[in-house]
C-alpha cells in the first residue's frame, strides 16, 4: 500500500479503539442503527428533516470509518481511525460532511438546472446511499462516487496530519481515475444487483408478515436483521471494492 495508507493521524496514538463493547465484531452496526432511527424520526416532519438528516449522515460516516479501518487493514495497509476518540471521529465526520454536502448540493442544483428536476433530489442522498439503498440506478453510481471521494479524503487526512482537504481528494481522484473509476463503475453495478436482491428479500419478508402466525416480536427481529444486514453488507462491499481499486492504482501506477 502507499505511504498515505500507512501514515497515522498526528493525534494521540496510544489509545484503545473506540468501540461499542458487545458490538466490537460488528463495529458499524451501532452507527447504522442510529442513522436508521434518525431517518425514521425526521420522516414527514419538515422542522426535523434537516437536523435529523445531518445527524444520520454523521452516523453513516462513523460507520464508514469503522468499516474503512478494517478494509484497509485487510488489504495490507494500516489505519489509525480506530485510535481516535469518539469526539475526534465526530469532528472528522463533521469536517467531511459539510464539504461533501457542498458537492452534493452543487451537483443537485446543476442537475436541476439542465432539466433533470425529478432526478436531481436523489443526489442529496449520496452519503446516505453508501449504506442504505438508493432509489435510482444513477443514484447508486452517484453514491459509489461519493464513497470513493470520502475514502480519498480519509486517506489524504491520514497522510496529512489529520487535515481534511476536499480539493486534494478530488486531485487524487483524477490521479487514480483509471482504477478508481473502474472501481466506482463496478461498485455501482454491484449496488444495482444488490438493490434487486434487497427488493426480493423485502417482498419475501412482506409475504411472511402477511401469512405467518409467528409472533410479532419475531417478525420485527427478522425485519431488523434484514435492514441492517444489507446496510453492513453494502458498506463492506463498498470499502472492499474501492480499497482494492485504490491499491491496484498505487501498485500499477495508474
């Protein structure tokens, strides 16, 4: 892997990992649970939509960090994300969020300006779509692109004393466009297939709910496992493909 993947953030470096005790084997799960809960709280409530969306995206980013750390290490690199305190991870999330939010807003406004007004709002769910299913095929490719940009921001920060730099990440995207672009295309395609699979499972669960005499708590457990199982699977697939693409780009110089 590159020096950037091996560098550590210049924060405190001798602290235990930030984790949720019994959830340590599934480090992204608590954040995904909170993100889903916030989405539900804000749904249909105009006064709560924006704050809950911001908080939910921060939770998705924290889940992304947890998965990215393990994915980078599995690919042979090193990451100090697990050494950051919860406060430091949250500050890093906020720093990334407002920059990515500007990208999504600009893309949304630009897409609406050229006439695609019905599709444009889907671009605002780019971060959310890294873990939860997007509503359109193009939206899935957009979420893959946003995920690649977030990963590059993290890698850049780890080699730059923890400083978040959007434009440096964009330059890195251009530098690694061949392999990383291929990874984004592959990820978008996989997410389309995964979306169809998720729909099939969702319909099967719906039929089960309608016909089964099983207790309601058991049905609820099945639905919860369905939601967060696919969310964690989507994150793992996202980081595995993007990390592989980035590693190949460095190894092959393209």
